[in-house]
C-alpha cells in the first residue's frame, strides 16, 4: 500500500530564482524504510518539508504537482491535521524543544490534539520506553545530552503515533555515541514498530544495512532510485556528488581483489559472515 504519493512535484522558494525541487515523482510504501542522499543544496530538506504539508501551507512559494499522504492532498489539509499521520524530526533538536520538562515536551502535541489525560499518560510512558528516556521525565530538556535531546524530539513525534516519520539529518549535530543511539532507535521504529521511515542521513553504511530503498538527489531532482546495494555500485557517480561510499563496500571490494573473498560482500555483517566461513 502506498502511503505517500508524490506526483510531478516542483517547488521554488519565494525569493529564489531556481526551483529547490523539480519534477519529483515518488511513492513510499507502508512500512518501507526510504533513505535520502544528496549533496548540500540538492533539495533533501525541501522534499522533507513537502511531506507533512509545511510546504506549501506554511512556507509559500511556487508549488506545482501534488503530494498525497494516505490519499489526502497536502494542499487541502493543514500540517496540524497531518501531524498524527506524518511526524517530522529536524536536524537540530534544540529548535524543536521548548517545554520545561521531558514529560511536558512529549505531552505538548497530545494536549494540543485534545487527548484524554489517561491516553496522554499511556502514550508518554510508551514513547519514553521506546526511546530509552525512562527516568529522565523531570529533566530540563536543555540539560540533556545531544543524543538524548534528539531522542526526545523523536519521542514527541512518536507520541502522536504517526504511521510515517520523516527525519532530516537527525544525527548531524551528535557525537558518535549520540549518533549510534539515534540510528538504533530509527531501526527499531521501522523494524519492530512497523513505522514507515524517510531518513536523510550521510551514514551510507547504515543505509546499506537498514534502508529498503534509497534515492539520490542532485540539484532538486531524483537522479537514482533503487536498492542500496544497486545504488552504491555507482561509485563514480556518488563520488562526484560527494556521497561517501559505505566502508563495508570498499573493504569488500578490496578483499575480493586480493582473492580473500569470492564476491565483494557488501554489508559489514556479510563481510564478517564470509570471513567466518573461510576459517
Ligand atoms: N527558505 C529558503 N528560501 C530560499 N531558498 C531556499 C530556502 N531553503 C532552501 N533554499 C534553497 O533551496 C535549495 C535546496 O535546499 P535544501 O535545504 O532543500 O537542500 P538540502 O539538500 O537539504 O541541503 P543540506 O544538505 O545543506 O541540508 C538550495 O539551493 C537552497 O539554497
Ligand atoms: Mg537539508
């Protein structure tokens, strides 16, 4: 089942000369994990903002084509109405956190939607548990670590129980430990909670291991789309766009070149398995 359907979408910001995204056609299936790659300025964030209707409803400009989220045209529904369906997590968690405690932060969106107190309580506990923030309920969000703040931003979105979560470079400002925490959480949301994920992320090793499909954007267009291993075969193209090849692909190719492995095993896990079998 298709949950997001983008048809002939182009968008130009008001003050801009060029279109930030051009002629995008894309379908996202329920439960899918879609990775988005592309150089800086290629239109990744703009695409994310069209998925929950912020573009064109809050950020205006020249908008052509249509985005359907579960059959609803984003032109016709407010971003607030879409928030229980599509949650958006931004690069900088600080811009998304503004309450006095972790718990209030998670409750905020639910209170605005008018949920009953019991239901809010249940959802807060559920979101705290999944994101591993139990015990931090009464903390002041600015005092959390980077990884905790980003997990809190995800928890606030998660509490709305959206079917789809869009994350725009959620690990960009985190240290390695925070990155690891956030990426494992995203994997869990997709693989265990069945949430559809659209993720902009530069860690291609992670994409290779966990994304079902990736798209590559260049100057506003989708120039490649396919299974991560197919897309990552185009080493030259990716290099020219400044997209790092997964380390495991480079290592696999080198092991094959040296005759250590018969085929260029691709994910880290596959390389480990292949090497184990040699012993
Ligand atoms: N608010 C805005 N007003 C005018 N132009 C904008 C605005 N936001 C982005 N742009 C332009 O739209 C194009 C696409 O930007 P976008 O932020 O979507 O790219 P991106 O792939 O997310 O880049 P990055 O990797 O740096 O986050 C760029 O040329 C950018 O300068
Ligand atoms: Mg961006």
